[in-house]
């Protein structure tokens, strides 16, 4: 149907911000410099296949779609991520697999809808009984079978010890936190206990968490690797509590509240930091994330591996209280665009040209399928992927596969087909939006297009019928 063709969506979104910041440089770059070329529509650079790349997947935590200056933020400066975008492809229609941390990580690690597995039904995981089944194939386990070394540094949030851990799900090494949030200095986390581990053993370091993760990632990429590697680098920044480098005093107050808590609810309230934060503090946190990514990318360049390392940067879901999401509506937890549309950047100098922008809709499970194909790894036929590989699009100039993007959370449902989006809100009311004309989702066309609404609703129901029901 012409009105739902996904190829029709063109033109820059987000206020045309990239050309305005295309010349932004890092402190390490010479200044003044000639303006960088403006972005151009994505076009693959067909080439003879070379050796398999290293894979570096970097996740920000609760980073909003427009929180980078290259995506339109007028008050946040992200020169390192802007440089990454200039050196690769910036995606304007990238989505997370869900609207909260755990389900999205399930979708990225498994390449499947979160509702395929019991652990993926938690939104998010909040106790030791929930987690990613160690017997389920993952991006790491499948790449490991294909000869990759695999490491996860940072936030896991797919279950706690003793039953769940990255090292039980295909990662050779793990350094990070098991839960969804932690106080950045004391490392007191979601369960009210210390939450920084190396492998399955506690690791004591009371410095600012972003700094600790950055140092470990820099060390990893600088090693003498004798095989291709996968590094999942999962920052907690800029997730609450609202703390930046130097905020030890505020961190100590939050840690004291956690230690004094007599219930899980009180621990959660302390970490949510409802009485703290500001746009200025959030800006500081995002800019510290950018600086951390810059250090890791500098280490990658210094190691001589930059040319043949595929870097994927994204957020695990939409932004939260202080995020800049304009012009999107909604935020984390809901399936409006602001809750699931995220910044996404891909760089692979050996195979993909820079200064490019793509408007191709995609979501987290697609990147699982893409990375597996690029690495020459095979999905497990007993656990078919829900994502569609973008390798043909990125590397060979093939037309992307026509398909729907599907989301389900307890309170909402959504499906995107081309420019059309079906959305059911928490009250049970169905909506229909034309994202090409109304990415803010304010003009509900459901009364005008009842047949299309019914068609998309039926498509959602068909996928939903194959998923596990929510308990309770």
C-alpha cells in the first residue's frame, strides 16, 4: 500500500541539527578547522569482504533521542559522539527494543522480542528470581562459537547472582554492576547492597563509576588481541541518581539513605533521587558520558584497531526527567516516540563511509542480527531471531527488508509500519499516527483511517499471540 511504504520517509528530522554542528571538534583536534562536509543520505560502499571486524557496542542509559548535539540538543555539547557520527552513519529512526532497561537488553542480547522469555517480561528486573536463562543463545555466545573473545563492561541488568550473570550467558569476562541503578561512588545498588563485580567476585572501587568503567574499557581495547573481539560497554550514565564527578557529598547522602532503608521501596526512592538533579546536572552527566566515549575511542585508535572495528553507539531506551527529546512526546516507560526512539551511530571505517545519515527504521534486535551476519556467526535455529539484519543494506546497498517494528509493555502497545504507527495508551484507547508528518504524535488519525488502524492492530495481535503472557 503506497500510504504505508517505509521508503517514503525522507528529509532530516530533529531540527536539522547535524549540519549546524558538523564542524564541532574535540579538544584533541586542531582548531580552527575547515568545516566538515555536510551529511549526505546513506549509500553503501560495496567492497570485497575483508576480515571480520572487532565489535564495540556502547550503550548510554536513559539517554534521550535528542540529548546529543548532533541530534539537536541546543545546550549539551557532545563533541566525541558528534565526531563518531561524522565518521560513520547517524540513524534518525532507530529504536530500542522496549521502553525500559531490562527488556531492551534482553532484545539486544538475544535478537528476539523480550516477551519470548520469562525474564524479559520484567519491566525492569527487580529481584534475584528474574533473569536471562543461561541456556538461551546470546549475541556473545554465538560470537564466541564463531571464534570471538567476548567481554561485557558495565551495566548488565539481566539478573543477579547466583543464577544469572554475563559469564553464564556467553561473555568470557565481566566487570560491572548486575542491577539497574547504583549510587555512583559507594556502588550501593538496586537491592541495597554493594554492586560492582569482576566476574562473580566483588571488586572494591569507590571512585566515580563512569571513570572506573572507562579505565577498564581503555585497558581492554589496548590489549594484544589474537582473535576478533566483542566488547559490550554499558555505561549507567546518565541514569539517576543525578551525580557527576565531584558530587561525592550528594552521593554520600544517597548512600546513607540506602543503608538506613528498611524496605526495597525506600532503597528505590533513594536511588530515584526525586529531590535532586536539574537540567544543568543532567547536561554535565551527558557530557561526561561523551568524554568517556572519547577516551575509549582514542584508545582504540592508539591500538591500531580503529579501521577494522565496528562501533555501534545507542541508548537502551528513551530519555527520562531531564532529557531533551524535542520534538518527540513521551519518555522512558511508554511506547510513544520519546520512550523508544534513541540516538544510534555506526562507524566501521574499513567498510562504511562517513558523513552519512540514514532514515531507515530499525530497532535493537536488528543490530543483533546485523552483527551476527557481519561476524559470520549463525543464529541458533531453535531460537529464531525477530530482528532483521541490516548487513546487506549497510555493506552491499540492498533494499532493507520490509517488515513491522513491534513493541509491547504492560501499559502500552505499538507497531510501526513504514511511516504509520499504531499505539494503544494506558487507558486502552487506540491511536494512529503518521510519523512522517507528525513525529510528535499529536494528530490522531484513528477516526479518519479505521481500516488501516484495524490492519495494524491485527498485525500487532498476531505477533502478540506468539509471546508469553504477562504473569498475574
